[in-house]
C-alpha cells in the first residue's frame, strides 16, 4: 500500500552509519515517510554529544538514536548513559555491527562466523566467508532482507521504540 509522505518532522532518527540507514529504509522506509521521520547519519556514536549540542533537542525536536553494540560495559553503553535529556532516546542492539542483526539464515548460515576482536567485524566476516568485496556482499545481504522478520528481534524492537518516540 502506497501512502502519502508527510512533511518532515523537526524530530530526527539518528543511526551510526550508512548501512544502518539503508537497512532502516529497506524495512521501514514507507512507514518513516508516512510519519515524516528523517533518518540521519551520526557517523559513529562517538559524535553523539557534539551532534546533540548542535541539534538542540526539545519537546518538538526529539532525537532517537540507534546504536550498535549497546551492551553493558561497552563504550557505546557509557556514551548512551551520559545522555540526560528527556527529548533524546538512545536504543540499540547487542551486535558489533548492524550486518549481524540480519538473520544469517538469509545467506545460508546457521550463525555468523566468530571474528577476532582485533579484526574489523565486516572484514572478518567477509574473510571467513571468502568474500573479496565487502560492498558487494552488503548489497547482496541487504537485497535478501524483505521484512522485519529477517532481522533480529532486538533490532526490530529498538527501531520501533525509536520511531514511536520521535513521532
């Protein structure tokens, strides 16, 4: 069903990177447009405090932030815990990267391969799978995603909560 897009709200949904934005567009794009929610790149959670200062959240300018690897004791959890604004909601998932929140069964795997912490996760996954071109693998992986059912429920729950918050 095609619905009319709403004029963009002042509130925003921030994601850490381009792949997060592309995945949200793929699964929630029609709903986001209907609600007038703009997804913007944060380019890493390390920039969160500076970006919030520049944006100036308020009751009519809320910010929802989707964070990778939001687990107890992580750098991401410390950054999220430092946010003390009722107009900002930070939610996330346990995965080191949003790629891992896509069900591995979509590419014929029972689970994503383990990657040594000293190796960037995307590089490690591609090496373990014998993939030479990570961008091509991402396009293929994203192309296999059809609905929220292709994603880990923790990611789905976080995104749905953030959309509700900013709308």
